[in-house]
């Protein structure tokens, strides 16, 4: 195996995750319940505040440390989707908020006293074409009045705050990304006062919801940055999100490779371990090669992000290569286990479902390919 970064962090995460074995996740999965105890343990250990500067109570580490945390969570058979946004969503406030906003929110986010886990961007009629969102915030006195809908919003029921992207002026066909703004919504005050949260049951336990805004009032002081420039702020956060989720995919791939490698050595059929067969060995080896290459791409993207360099293309490529590596490893692992791979007690089928998400969210594979084609290879825009 290749040498890994941040060995002390990884070892600490592994020890924590050992307290939450497969049975814990299977029970939650059956009930579609939120892993409250797991999230609390990560919070108390300081793993969710690694990106918050020390002056606000965090560790002040770089994105590389955060990728190590999430990778190990997933390699251990756990799932960071319940809380990974607590790591990076605050970046919008950190980079673009006022000193008063930073002081008011970041220390409490660092301790876990406030959960900022909801990222309100996607809408039913816009999908990944973010410039076509229609949720609108109208300035009325010292408040914004918000109306609209959001869909596929994770953790809204388990978050105190939400970073919300909405229009503050109508869409201009000449400047489609202009006129969008970011509001920090206090979910505790908003629920029942103009915000309705409806759970959406999906094939995996991801606390997914639909949000309906009906004349929700948000204080004007909760505007993050400048009005009309919110699309750029959100893009900054999306690069971090894609790199971190790519690291989760690397962790998933390692989980599948670890499980399949051990099973191939232990499982005896026709009088010998199935791992003696090249038909079993070769997919295992290919999964490892793909995972290793993708892992290097994630490291590259994280290094550029930490250095403050442009990294949109690298973040996208890391997300694509890692999600495809994890899906190949998942399919290989299920095939290696045969019928046992479908049994809940092996945790393969659960992780198989979970890792399939990442070729669709937070950005689909085809949109990444379109980005590379037009931004790197100079091809004409296809949409």
C-alpha cells in the first residue's frame, strides 16, 4: 500500500470509527435515522472543525487534513455524508462574511454548538443549471422576504443554519450568474415561520429534504458578502466540496478493496481460495490501480486549493476519477462476495448504494466532462 498523509489523524479517526461498527449503521439504515451519536463523537474530537482557523476555535489545518479525516471515515465503513458539510459550508462565511458574522458564528460552529450543515442551492426546475434558480429574496426594509423551493437539500432537519443561494434580481440573459445572493438562514427560527421542510425518502440514508419558502423573513444583516455576487461565493465552496467528497470516494474504494482482498483469500471454492483465480485477482488489482491514481488527483487538487491557486478543473477531475474508482471497486467487491455481498450483515450492499451517489452528486459526471472539454480542450460550449 502507498504511504498515507496525516498518519496521526488517520489513526485517531480509525479508533473513533471502531466505536460505530456495521451494526450501528445497518440499524440506522433500516429506520432512515440520523447518526446523532456518531456526529457528536466527531464534533467532540474536533474532526469537523479542522478547517476553521484557530482564532475561531478550530484546528486551522488545510484541506489535506480534512480529506484524510473523511477518507478514513469511509474506509472504516462509516459515512461522512451526515456531517461533512459542517467542515466546508462555513467557508462561505469565513471567506466572504463580515468580521461580526465570523465572530458570531464560527466559534460556535467550531464547538458544534451551532450546526451549519445545510447548503441550499439545488431547485427542482433548475437542477445543476444553478443560474436558473428562481427562489427570490426581496429586500423589504431591514429584511429579505424569501419565496421559492429547494430540492435534494441534505441535513436540513439536522442543521441550525443554512447557506442559502437565491436571486435578489431577475435573471439577465447577458449575465446569467449575476443577481444571486447568499443569505445565512437560522433554521431554528425559520421552521414554521415561512419554511417548510419535507423529507424525501431515497435509496440511501442521506437525510434528504425538499424546502418550501413562503414569505420567510431573513434579517438583512444575514447577507453574506455583497448582494448580487453570491454565485461566485458558492463556486468557491463547491471546489472544497468536490475535493472532500472525492476523498470520501477514495475511502469507499479502499473499504471495498480491503473487504474483497480479505474475502478472496479466505473464501474456498473448488478446494482453493478464490483469490488464486485471475478472474478474481485482476479486477481487484485494477480497482487498486484506479483508486491509487484517483487518490493522487485528490491530493493534487487539495494542494492547489490550500495554496490559493485556481483549482476548479482539478477539483472536478478529482471528483470524477475518485467516484468512478469507488464505483468500480464497489462492483468488484460485490462480485467477489457473490451472494454474500447482497446480505445486509456484510455491509457491502449498503456501501454499494452509498457510493453510487457520487457520480450524480454534488455534480454529475457529464457536467465534469463538459467542463474539461470546454475549459481545458477548447471545445465549443454544448449548452
